[in-house]
C-alpha cells in the first residue's frame, strides 16, 4: 500500500475512520507515533501524518510535513466495459485501475443484463483502493451510459471495438483512445455494424471472459 486516501489530506489534523481505520490500524497494526502517508488525489502532494492517538473505531493524526510527488506519466487510453455480472465487473475495474487507467466508462450493451445496477460511489471506492496499492495519484473519472449509442454520442476521440476478425491490437495502439469490451455474450451484429473497420483483435481466437478481455486489452495498450 503506497498511501492512504483521504479527501481532506493537507489539513493540520484529521481523524482516520471507517475502512481506512480498519486497514491501517487493525490489519497493518499501526500505532501511536507511527507516520502515515496520505493523499487526496486532487493535488500533487503526499502528506505525512504522525499518529497522535488510537481509539476503538478512529485515530487522530497530525500533519508533520508534505512532499511534492514526482510527475506521473498517466495513460489516456481507456477500456470501456459493458455491464456484466457485478462481481466480475468489480474485479476487472480493480485490475484496470492498478494498470493505470484514470477514466472509467461503463455502458449497457444490448446483451447486458439490465437488472445489474452500478453505483458510482462504490466503483470510485474500488478504484481508489487500487490506486492506494499502485501509487497512481489522480482522481478517477467515472461515467455510466444507458447504451452504446449514448456513449458514442457523449465521448470524444477514436473509439474502437474489441472483437474477432479485426486488425491486431498492437498495430492500432497509437490510434485507439477508447476500446470497447462487450458483455459475456459479445456484441450483437447491430452493434458491430457501427464500427466495421474500427475493430481490434488479439492474435488468437480463444473465447475469453469480459474481465480477462478488458484487462488484457489495457495491458496491451499501455504496458
């Protein structure tokens, strides 16, 4: 864990509570006198706090110093994921965040199950937990679209679809801004017809889950 997220990092005194408290003071067994590094993901600083006191459900920390963080090379590539089973979607989102994605797009494809409802705040929490591990210092952007058509109307840049029968993804890296990954049942023919020549493919025709496809695609694009 590279840092602890706190939206108020930078203030003279803070209380650490909730999930952050459990992780830092229960799992990691931090104690009075220890130093914690907090970040707010809004500026370019890490804030070092000394633990002043630890109670049953919260701890009080005091600011010792701050340090400017080195410039990070953030990727502008985005894998947009169709809505799938919530557990699988959360796991994919965690992995995308650790690889370095900063913009997260979700959309209901024609074969998505509409009874799966996404919660922006829960998704943000999952993403930030991954940032705490990887060290990425940026506030995530999250958009949820009711359909692929809505996404295409709202998003700018060069948008490609991940599917079989297209050009190899390695040859398209410089062109792709947003890469769409469909649900478990894949994209419909109607959805595929919107892209035609803008289809990226892996080098094999194995059947992959949406989660594996999304993570593999972003790794191809940025690592």
